[in-house]
C-alpha cells in the first residue's frame, strides 16, 4: 500500500514520485509466509488429503480476488477511461480470472487487476503442493525440484518481449522455499540443516539474479524476507501473546488490504485532493488514504471475506479431513 501510494498522490496532486521499497519487500515475505504455512498444514497428523488442502487454499484466496476483479471489470465497462490497463479483450480478462499469464494492451504480461499477478505464483505453489500430496511425496522436496528449475530458467529469459508461457520462470519462486525451510525448522528445530538450506537458496537466488543483471536492492529481497520471517517465527513465544485483538484483526484483514487498497486508496486520494490545497496536502491526503484503506480492509474481512470463507468451508466449524462439515459443541 505504501509502495503504491506515491503514484496516487503524484497523479492527483503532482507530489514527487518517491520510490518506497516496501512493496518489493512485501512480495517475497508474502510468498515465504505461504511456504511456511504449507509446511505446517501438511505436517499435521493425519496429513490432509490433496483435495482438502487445495479446497481450503482456493476458498481462502479466490472468492475475494474474483470479487475485486469483478468490481474493476464493471468499472472498466462503464468508464474505461478512468482506469489503467483498460483492455476489454475477453481472452485477456478470462486469463486474469484464471490467474494465468496474459499480455495486456500495453504489452505487459500482467492481469487486468494488476496486484493479482502475485496470485498467479501463489496458485502455482498450491498446485505443486497439491500434486505432491496426491502422489505422496514430500511437498518440500517436490517444490524444491520444480522451483529450482523455474528459478534457473529465469536467468536465460530475455529482458523484454518474452512469451507469456515464461511468466512463471522467475526466481521469486525461491521465496516459497525459504518459507518451507523455516517451516521445517519450526517443526524439527534442526538449525544446521535450516541454515544450510537457506544459504543454498540464497546462493541460487544471487547467481540467477546476477546473470539477469538484477540491481543490488533486488538481490537483497530474498535475504530480507528470510531474516524477517525467521526472526518472527523464533520470537513467537515472546510476541505472540502480546499481539492482541488489534494485531490479530489486522493480520486477518491483511489479504483484504492487499486486494482492496488499489480501489480504496486512489479513490480516497481523488476525493480529498479535490478540496485539499497547500504544501501539506500530500501528507494529509496520503494519511487519509492509508486510514481509509486499512479501515475498509477490516470491514471487508468481517462483512465479506470471513463469512464467505466460513460458508464455503462448511460453516463456522470448517471442514474435517474428509471434506464434511464439523459439528460445533454447544456453547
């Protein structure tokens, strides 16, 4: 949200277009958390079936993503001039809804609701783990084999103009392996093994990035994500009980924030910028946009996201491992 905010302020108020690297850091952290969660989920006893795992992951990710995409699609049809990436190509839009790579009218391989490009990688990760569960192999080993190949392939991808089928050939998939490594450590506490794996993953990330002529800042993203997640997991016994209701609520609403801020924040900026003036206007408008986006995400979590998840996962009690709704004890 903070990474995107300067562009909203620049468009409406002419504020300097400052590059805030939080968005670049956030994506590797997002993927690492997904890898961490997948390990903990698949190491339960008894382990989940592949159907159960895939269903729960799709229910958590897809409904809200489709909802915000539909909001943009309706806006695109009514007022296409008001939006970026305003292509109405049915094939391009269908690919976006399926989280598959497609090339927009501007020639960039991104979905029409731009931030959902990360979900194309997220769904790939879920598919890889699902296949591993289905054929009864270790998800971490299977994911390692697949993602090492994809990461290595990215070193040979052309800087521009590459075909859409090469979209997933990106070293960012190594961030999932970082999370899975830390997830394994959280279970077995084998620090030496975890460190060796993280060193190997970081080395591959660095080599591939260097071949692709990535910037120094870009090369630091995976190590930053690894340190951030590792420190958080290691500190959980000390900070977990201190997070409180506000912290857990914002955590629950973080996915809604990721998906809704591209709608709420620029809308807030446009409305307030129409009446704001003076040198302090960008600060005031920016603060209002952040507040509105966070507040909206919490509302969406409680009013939309959480009820839909409970409905599709079999009610408040969720689903048991055979896919049937669990009964809740009275009271």
